[in-house]
């Protein structure tokens, strides 16, 4: 980032958008997975077609779930990585949105 000129990116500039994104991804893909799998209907309420991959059976269903599971895990994994980044940057002692103080010995 040219305007930072070698300084660290503020923790909040990375953590806040990542946390929002993780929340949105988790909600969207989890809701879609629950609606289509449990209720056997699309998000608009129409029933799933007979040739929908999760209803087809056999290898088509295996391929469908193998491709969809990473989408369901994307949001929670981003949340875990965001938390780890926040902890690594030392924000546990300085607060989420506060800059670290120089010479803080507490």
C-alpha cells in the first residue's frame, strides 16, 4: 500500500471487513444448504427438480456435496483466520480498534 510507506496496515482495516465477510458467507451458504437439503425446496420456495444433484443419487450426489462443502466451510474458516490474525497482531491487549501504544509494559 503506497501511502503507508512501510508501516503496518492498521489491524481494524483488515479485521473488520474480514469479520463482516465471514459472517455474510456463513449466513448465505448455511441458509442455502439448510433450505435445499432439509426442506427439499429452493430458496424461493419452489420444490427441487427431480434431476437436482442432491436428489439424483449415486456419484452425482457425492460430487455435489464434495463441491458444496467447501462453500459452507468458507465463512467459518475465514472467521477463524480473522480471529487468529487479530490475536497475532497483539490486539488482545490493545483492543480491537485501538492502535498499539509504544512502550506499553502492562
